[in-house]
C-alpha cells in the first residue's frame, strides 16, 4: 500500500510538470509580425494639415504588441515630445478613439531629419496592447501636444503613394484632428514594422492526453511495486 500511494503521488507530480512544460513550450517569444518598409515616394507631414496620422495594420500573430518601428523623423525646428498610440479599429476598418496602448517619446528618441528615412523610430511600449490575428489595429502618431496648421509641421512619416507600385493591401493611411474621427487617404500607406510577443495556448485535449499518458505510466509503475 505504501508503494502504491508513492506511485500515485509521483504520477500527479508528473502530470503537473507535463502540463506546465506544454504551456511553456508554447511561448513563441517576440517575432516580427508585419513588415511594410518598401522603397518610398511619399513624405506624410506630421502636425501640418492634421493633428493625427494613422496607419491601419492587419496582424498575423496573437499576443502583446511590444514594439513598433515607424519610419518617421522630427523636423529640424522641433525637438519636443511625440505620442505613439495603438487604436482599436471598427468593423469598417477605420480607426476609433479607443486607445489600446500609448507611449510618449522624447525628441531624442525620434530619428532626426536626415532625409534618408532608412532608419525607423523604434517604439517599445511599457504597457503593450494585446492584438489578435486577423483583427486590425491602427498605429497613430502625433506631436505632443497635438497641433496642426500651415507651417506647423513637426516631422515626416515616409510611405508610398498611389503613384507607386508598392501598397500595404490590408491597411491604409488615415488622418484626424480630434483623435477619434479618422478620414482615409485611399491608396496611400506609411512604412512600419510590428513585433508581437505571442503565446500559443495548447488545446485542452492535448493537456488531457498528456495527463492520461502520465497517469497510465504511473499506474504501470504502481502495479510493478505490488
């Protein structure tokens, strides 16, 4: 009887470790999810005609959107802060006022205006948004505070126009003056990369099957101890 009880305890411990191993092995880690960084022919002014510029993105992975590379720079005359936010998108694919994550950058964290635009501004979120494969979101950039008007441009976000051959077919460029009502700029896109820390949760059946196998093994050992 003592040997049988010991085998049962060993079996339970093995099941716990088996399930934990399945969950840990399912962690995908931080991976490049979307990369739209083709040769560009568009310089989208930031803080000139509109206060907010947005690009919608269609993720392939599910998890935390930890980092965004946005190919924007600050103008020589502006070294103040910037806001980069992740907004929810409605059923029509248009950005909404719902902010899923927000990161404020100092002027030193934004790439300077070198007119090469090959090096993006990297934004790592302290509190990342959770994104789901196939559910779009929007990257929104604006100077802080958000301003607009003739001659008030504070930077540029490089991209592609309708005159080019490269387009991000599952997203688009949008503008807004209030951060909630966005207007599409059809056929145009700005350049970005997104990085998702994804976790693939194993199916319950997989855990149950592993547990059953472990129990069977423990049962076999228990019988041998008799």
